[in-house]
């Protein structure tokens, strides 16, 4: 494991990579959308030239080749190899061909990172199944599947991770089914006031001089707020959020989505 290396799997607008570079880490960024990759090469021209950032323009899949990639026209964050992901909420999309790599090949070429952020709209689990339990990152995070978060947690436990945190992608606060139940019951204007208050009191809006933008992945590793949970504790939190999400007809819990963070 390289203690100064971070993987940003699903770079998108580059805000996460910018934070990791700011912290002094070298970054391997993986981005499937060629239009976004072109923008990233301009934004990070200096860092790419110096070798601080290595940008891989490819999607992660179970095999290497070319696959149909569905680019969401309304929100490029939802772009995916899964057409249902790219059409969330009735969004429209267009199809392009994207080169794919196996995650194990990337690990072999660039090394095992200290932290691996994974957010690739439906293919997060493919990355996890390619990690060697005997040679894995110290910290890893994946976007939590509302429907199959229990499977995410099981995969992480099987890799040997024993400490878990489920954090809001909106507030970077530890998941709280009680707060999200309250947010669900009030108008959206009040919901966002609750979220802003939650972010300020129990979340993490900044890391010293760095201010986390809404939509970024926020802090990682030992810099996360809240107490580390056992697998069973994290599973109970997911189950509560899952039940609440089903009552909202899978529209996102209280307007919220979550990341699972894991540590050995």
C-alpha cells in the first residue's frame, strides 16, 4: 500500500481530486465520460504535467473492451453503464462507446492506494470484488445502494474491513434515520434548513482552509466525523434508511444519499 496515493474512481467535476491534491496526496483519477475527461485535463494541466495526478479515461467493468455508456443529459453525475441509472427521475440520455478496464489491472499498474473513493453509479461493487483482501487500501468508500447496502457492507466485511461509517453526501454528517424521518415530514424549504443545521452541528463543512462543496465526497479516513461502527451497527442504520426510502417510493431518504466508509 502506498500511503501517499489516493484513487478517485469517478472523478466527475474534479472537486474530490482537488481536495486530495490539496492535502498533498498523489491521485489516480478514473473517469469514463470523455467529455468530462477533456475538461479535467484542462483544469488539472499543471498537476498532470507534474505527475501529481494521473488521469485514466476509461470505465470500470468486469472485462476490458468497449461498452455502451449512457450519458445523462440532465445530470452528468448520473451517467452510467446502466441505462436505468442514467434515466433516473425520467432523465434523458445519449449513448456513447467507452473503453473499459478491469479494476484489478489498474491496481496492478498504479499500486494499492491509502484511500480509494468509489462512486461510479452502479459499478461500485465491481471495484470491491477486484480488491485483494490481503493487499487492500487502509480506507475505502462507496456510494451506498439504497436497495442493496447490505450487500455493500457484506463485501467490505469479506475484504477484512471491520469499522464502518455511513455519511450523508449532503451534510457529511453520520447517517441519522431520526433526522431523515423528520426531514421527510416537512416541506422541502424546511428540509434544507434542517440539512444545513445538521451539516454545521454534526457534519463537516470544512477541513481547515478547505471548504467542501455540496456534491463533493467530503472528508475521508480518520478525518471523518462520528464514531466508527461495527458491521452489525452499520447494517441496522442501512436497514432503517432502506425502510424509510421504501416509504418515499425510492426517491432518496429526505432528499439525501449516503456513502459507506470502511476501515480495517
